[in-house]
C-alpha cells in the first residue's frame, strides 16, 4: 500500500462475521509499504477482509486465502 506521508498504520484481517483474526501495527514510511501474512498464521481459509487504517484514511478490501 502507498502512504502519502509517514504514519502509523493498523492492518486488521477479519472474517465475514467481523471477527478480527489478526492485527498488525506498523510504522509506515512515505511511499510504498508492504505487509506479508502467511496463510499458516490465519486460523481459517476462504473469503476474508482486511482493513487498513491510518489517522486520515481507512480502506477495506476483500481477499481469498487458499492452501
């Protein structure tokens, strides 16, 4: 993900019911940032959502986890 300026960010991975499966806090840098999550770290497979939050921005996207 891209940040227009350095900021703290929170990435939440949750299932379709809204239950948070993983929470990652990062100190993002200006420009491109990357977070790698292995499927072995998640308790389920299938359709999940991730939400990226900073002080000025929030976005939720869908992802599909397969093994």
